[in-house]
C-alpha cells in the first residue's frame, strides 16, 4: 500500500495500557499513527520504534496534557486527515468527594471529557469533508453505574457516554460513526492502585473470574474501525459480565 493511501489514526494516551494495545493493533492493521502521552515520552517513542520495525508504521509522537487546547490545535496542523480517532487518555481519582480539591476535580474532567471535545472539534471537519471516519471513545462501566470513591471519574465517563451518543446523532448524516467502549477492570497501571486482596475481591465479583486484558479492549476498537456504517451511538460494555 502506497504511503499516501495508508489509513491514519490518532490514539491519545498511547504510551501504556489500553492506548498502547490499541496503537499496536491498528499498526498491525496497516494504519499510520499519531500518538500522544502526557509525560512518558520515552515509552511512547519506544513503542513508535517497535511499530516502525515490525509493521513499517509511520508514527508521529506528541507529549503534552491532552486537554491543552493550544497543543491539540498545534498537533492537528500536522495531521492532513484522520480515518480513526481513539480518545483513550484518562486519569482517575480514588477517594472521598469531600477530600477532593477543585483542581483535582477539574483535572479529571478535563483529561477524560474535555479532551474528547478538543480532539473531536479538530477531527470532525476533516472527516465531514471526506464523508467518512470513526471516532471511538474509551469509557468505563462506572460511566454507566457510578462508583463510590470515584465520583469525578464516574461523572467524566458518564459524560463521555452522553457525548458519544449525541455526537453520533450529529455526525450520522455525514457517514461518520461514533462509539464508545465501556471497560470494566482491565490490567492497566490505573488499576494497580488496588492491593492484592482488593483485586482478589474484585475478581470474585466478575463472572469471567479474571480481569480483562488491554488487548481485548483493542480488539473491540479494531472491530469498530471496520466498514460497518450502521453501527453508531453505541456504548459497548467489556467487563466479563460484571455489571
């Protein structure tokens, strides 16, 4: 496939966890990649080199907080078009709401939700002009049900779900599909805050009797990147039957 014909995808939060697995899956499927991380430049550039060697993937790497409006706009000046946008970057806060500062609240909301607005605002005009594109937002089961001690995270992911459904309706006439993957407990750094006993208690609640793998989330993202033009506005739950 000629370089000019290769599909292009942006994956935010690609240096680790689900984002890293998604980037690898898309590279294996022939996409060239734009990838972001907040601060782990070494891990992101290491991944880019691995994908170049293994798949011949052209990778562009960016390190900045994904809710930085100016930096997002600057990055999109490097992107002639996108076939796929994966909004994966996210952070959590575990603790009582009353112990949370407004700055901490704002950081969670901005990283998990406002960043989706910023990237979509830049990507959508490109996709509308080409009358094709896929937007996939990585959400959480807590966006569906809410979680004690994770109020800000739950609120941000609930917002992502509503954002997904609403934007899907807005863009369906332009043949652009918008979906989300609501993940349960996945084996990522975000969930390594739980001790062994806490994790075992969680696993006992999950009918599949294990936590999920980042690669399993990446497989759903890759499926959503395929040509099905009637699948849009969906929040697909990946949680081993937990919720």
